[in-house]
């Protein structure tokens, strides 16, 4: 089964609201963890769907190492087997058959498709498990920035119990509010979900996240390789955010290339430095303006380049690097402004792209380039990426 973490699918008086939203919950007490650690890993595991068994598996894999005196592993865990959503401090276990970490908070009928509950989780985690650096991950189905007629899921964190989801825009709000809670940028944001490694998603974080990790393509149901990743991270807890991001990307690829999850050649993973995005925005702004100014015959060649570019499950989720390279190969490419600058800027943004055999040349970031009429155009106009670069105007010209 794929985590078709696709197909099957601010802060409210900041800390005070965390507990207000959890009114009526059983609170067994957070252990004394006031000492500032190197890292806190906050994983929002929405198992309120068909992925529930994989959620259990991933938590058990974290328990193979557990939290340490330098790294907190903290999980919000929704499961199909329980009406209670639990917050766990992950501890080392010797029982591979069940989750044994202590539940420090339990919430009935908890909606994990509500972005405000993600904010609450971060606020609670920062208060109770303080650290020098924070890695926030959302675990669930994902469908990139939009929904198509093929799927019932939209964006990320689809909750079967409520029918709600976290939209890309709401995810951006959640990370902006998380940065306010922390008092600076979130060090790493990650989507343990399909198709979320898109420039449109990263742009919504708008200066609130330093690094983003995830997959351009579908993720297998097993998702991230928590056991080997956590083991190495715990062993070297002073790693920088860039180093942790690269470590996860490398371990993900290894796990599906004869590693713990077997051989799956359709995997992709990357780590990107969102702090470098402004230069890429500037070059893509120039590029889209130049492309829109081409003559009809030349623009037709650009459309062919789009159609021939690598894509990920949806034909409109195009690999940005491959599109730029194909455009560079056009006979009139020297007349296209911003093209070379975009290629260079993309290389600066992507720390590493680690892919299976079927996607070896994937660049690490996807971009929306539909060649069919889409009901999502008006929404796309209002994404931060469109507002910053005018890419939506290029999309509209492609669709004429």
C-alpha cells in the first residue's frame, strides 16, 4: 500500500489556548524535562485513516532508540484503534510488538485535520520539551498543494473522522505561528506524506522555516526510516539543521534501495534550504516574464518542454530542474532571460536530492505547470509563490 499519503485517503493566546483546546482531556503529567536539550522532534502523526497501522510501526521504530538526554522525540498520535489522540514522549523499548512510550496527554475526538491543533501541539511541545532547535513533521496522506478529481484528499493531514484537512495555506499559517511560539524560525519542517516537496508549499512558510524535507513523488506506506535515522541523530545530537535534513534524505533513499524497506525504485527525497529561496524567486520572476514575451511558435516549444518534463503522479507536478534543463536545450534559449540564473539558484536551494532509479535526475523541488484547464487557478493566484513571482500568469498563458 502506498502512503498514497494521497489517494486514499495565530497561536491562540499561545500557550493558554493549548490547554483550552484540550479541555476534558486526561493529563497524566509531563515529566520534568525543563533542561534545554539540543533538539526536540515534534511529529504530528495523523493516523485517523487507513494508514493507522503504519503509524504504530513508525512509533515502534522510534522506540528502538527513544529520546535521549540531548534529543526529545515527541509525538501527537491519532489512531483508528482509539478514540483518544495521545501525546507521547518516545522512550526506548525492547518490545517490538506494541507502542510502550508513556502517554503524557490524551484528547478525545481530536481533529487532526485542523491546523489549529497542529499549532497547539507545537506550543505544548515547546513549553514542555524546550530545546535549542526544533524539527516539526506532519505525518499523513499528502497530495501536494491542490486536489484533483482523482482523489478525495487535499493538501495534507486528512482526518477520516472529521473529513477535515490542513490546506497548504493553513500549513503556512501553522509554521508562521510556530515560529512566533519558538521566538525564531522553525529549524526544519518535514512532510512524511506524498507529493509535498513543492516550491509552492515552501513559499507558504514565508520566512518562518529554515529547511524543508520531503518527497516529490508518492511515499510508500512505510514512510520515513525512523529507526536508522533516529539512531544516527541521537548518536550525534549537535548536528546542525542542514546536517539533520541531509541525514534524513540519505537514510530515506537507503531504506528503499535494499535497506530496511526493500527495493522501491520510484522513491524521491530531498532537503532544501528555504533561506535561499529569495534568489530563486527573483530569477523565476524574470524567467516567467521572458517566457510570456516569446512569439507564438517559440512559446509552443516551451509548452512541449513542459509536456516532456519529468512529473510526479500528477502530470502537472513537474520537476523544476528538468523543466529548466529542457527549456535550456531549446534553440532560442539564449534569448530567455532568467533561465541560467534559475538553474544556478535552484542548485543553491537544494542541499541534496536522493532518488530511486526511476527518478535519478529529479532535482528536489516540484512546481505546478498544468497543461489542462484547472478549477484551482483562482486559488493558485493567491498562493505566496504566485504573489511573489507571478508564476500564475505564466500558467494562465500556457493554458490559453
